[in-house]
């Protein structure tokens, strides 16, 4: 029994429990591997079908593009119709990423890149980092009441400790805020005049993403239309080539 327990504990790495499907579903490396594998096989059937003039491979390629097109269209429609639900799901996963920031190296890198790219900090604002056990104000430690370095203003010389104690508050109120009923110190109770706006980016990433999405809606729509045109063009070309192959080889009755 002890040997089995050691093996179970050994199966838990920095990536967490390998059987945690929710963690795998949002893991950047896993998502890229799945998307890359799908695109590889679709491209392989199209390339091999055109090279060898294989009708079956061309039909698989064409069918895959059709399925992919309708799946993307369905996701887009559902995301528009259920945008509040989508926002809740995204917010939930973003908070989960904050809580797991120190437990998953790949997720940590992805969060840092996202915060630097979108110039944001946290989900709704920088105080969301108190959801992480290391940055929570009520904990003791060098990182308590702080934020990751990726929250720091990019115009500054960034170092790993530029966000330390940026959420400092009056410690005499520990009994009020650091209790089982309160998860973190509210934003309006933080010490004023800390120069937070000059040191870190205060806006949350969810807020910034919503703003950038609305501000670039036409560009996003144009990009989606361009992708759809490429997919429809691929279907048209593969069907045209399939028809010509059948005419040349007399395979009009091919199934």
C-alpha cells in the first residue's frame, strides 16, 4: 500500500495531477498540440490527394474543411448568442490560472505573456492576485500583497520584485480582513498614494480584452471572413480536382 501511495504521489509533477482534464483543456501546450495535429492531418490529406490524384484523400480533405467551417460558424454564433455565459467561463478560467500561477510553469509563462501583451494585471483589476496563496495580503512572505513582475509598467526597468507590496494596507485591520469570512483586502482599503498607476498596470486582463475586442471588431470580422474564404476555396479546388480526375480516369461511378 505504501509503495502504491508513493507511485501515486510520484505521478504528480509540477504540471499537477495528470488526470486533471480541466487543467489539460486550458493548458497552452496541449491546445497547440491538438490544433497542430488537426491542421497537419487535414493538410496531409489535401497534399497527398493532389500529389497522387487520390480521390478518397481529396474527399477526406474536402469533408474535413466543411466540418471545420461549420464548427467555426457554430462556435461563433453560440459565442455571440451566449456571450454572457462565455464571459463567465473565461473569467472562471482566468481566476483558476491566477490560483495555479505558481504550480504550473507553462501556465505561469502564458499568464506573464498575456499580461505583458495586453498591458493588464489580474482579471478585473490587480487586486485579483490576492486569489493566489503567495500574493494574498493576509499571508506572510516576501510576495504577500504583491503582484507578478509581468504586471509592472513596461516603461520601467522591470525586475522580479517590482510588484512587491504594491497592495499594502493598514495591518492594524488584520482582524477585519484576514479572517475566514474575507478572502482578501478590498481595493478601497489599500493604502493610498502608493504610486500604483506609475509602477503597475491596474486594469484587469478581462476588461482589456473586452475593450480591444470591441475596438477591433471590424478587423476581427475581416480576419474571420478571410479564413472562411480560404476554407471555401479549398473545398472548391478539391472538388474541382476530384471531378477532373474522375472524368480523366472514367471513375464517374466511384464511391
